[in-house]
C-alpha cells in the first residue's frame, strides 16, 4: 500500500477537523479527495506529508509511519500545497536547483533540473523570475518542485484552482501522465476533473469519511431516482406521460422529446414501451441519464 490511513483524527482546540478517517490507497492509483470547504482535506494532506502531527490514529506512506519516520516519508513524497509557496525573487532554474539541493540531490543537479523543466513544460520560462510568471506557470513550478525527488506518492491540494481552461487541461494531462507510474491523491472542487483523472474518489464531510469508491459505483448507489430521455415519433402530451403509473416527473425537452423520471425500483423502460404500444406510437430514442458526480457529491455532503 502506498497510503494507509487508520482512524486518523486531528483536533484544533475544541474542533475535530479530521475525525476517525480510514482509507488505503494501493500503488498506482489516482484518487480524488473531495469535500466541501472546511471538510478536513488539507488537514489530512498536511498529516500525510508530516507537516502536522495527528491527534490520534495512524497514517503510513510507503509503509513508513507519520510521526516516527518523517524524514524518510518526506524523501518519498511530493507535495503541492494549496497555496503553493514559491520564492518570487528567484529565477525558475535557480529555484529548482535550490529545491534539488534541499532534496539532497548532489550529482547531476543541472541534468535533474532540466528534466523537471522539460517534464512540466517550463522551457521558455526557465530564465524568468518566478514572480513574473502567470498563475499556470507558477503552478508548473510547484509541480516541478513536487516531482524533483522522484516521489512514489504525490499529494496535490487543489492543483488546478485559479487556472484558465487551457492551463487546467495542461496540468490535468501532466497529472494523468504522472499517475501512470505513481500514486496520486488530489483534492479538487471540480467534478469534471475527478471524472477525467481519477479512478476512485474519497469524500469527506465535517472531518468524517462519507464515501470511498470508484466513480461509477458511487453514481449507481447514490441515486433514488432514475431518469430517461425519450423521443417519440408521433406527438405526445406531457400530461399523457405523467399519467403512466410510477412516473414522477416529466419535462419537455423539445417536440416529442422528454425527460422522464421515476423511483429507481420502477421499470421505466418497460413503462415507456408499454405506453408506445398502447398509443400506437414509436420510440425513436430512449437513453438513461447518468447520475452526475456533482449530484452524488451534493447528496453525500448536504
Ligand atoms: P478543507 O481543506 O477541506 O477546506 P481544512 O482541512 O483546511 O478543510 O479545515 C478543516 C477545519 O479545520 C476547518 O474548520 C478549519 O477552519 C479548521 N482548521 C484548519 N486549520 C486550522 C488551524 N491551524 N487552527 C484551527 N483550525 C484549523
């Protein structure tokens, strides 16, 4: 296991920021870490990266224990904090050389720095002062910093926050390629990002774990209603569909095309076919709507 979290707790004063959270992440997974603001994501990430100590419970990274093997964990881990701290007066290349020294790299530092610059697409910016870079490029410098020690585990706290759509795509592609070889735990508020990059999601709310599963399972489990988009060949009134037994809502999309919902245990497909046969109509299209991850998130954290 790359990350093992067992009954982890962190208390600030009277408040439990993280309360009895457990999960395991095997090597080579990209996992989305979700939760509303204040849920305890950053606190969990700070414990995993040995920045703060747990109040109780244990956290292990590559088999090493937080609070006991902190220096060894730091050598194995790459961390991009939410507010990516950088030295704005340093030049990109100079800063990354400094990071290499901090990581204890003594041989071939320029080669390693050049590798990281290439990996994160910073070639054209390497001679610039960090303070003059756009937010997207500053984020790439943060990624280069996090990757410098060739970490087995990467912890990324909102890596795409504040970036424009092009920068988001580039950082996502970078994370996806990194995730092919190592374990990535990333927090984000962007659900499409999770769907695009992660095989699994862990959701916490008010310090407590509320879900840990792959995306499709979560979408199937957390739905009490099913919805279909259906199109008929001949005219149909919404009121006629509404009268079908078991149907809860009907909305018109456009001529003869409707969105129809029913409780998950109603066989909506059969009901719609039955209606078409009975009224001598033909169904041109019928497809089930997928429960969005956004809805799942709202259901679990509201
Ligand atoms: P998230 O990253 O999910 O937005 P955080 O882990 O930052 O959530 O915060 C969880 C809770 O812990 C919040 O209520 C926050 O105010 C509180 N908290 C975080 N850091 C501290 C701190 N250093 N001192 C006191 N409370 C804190």
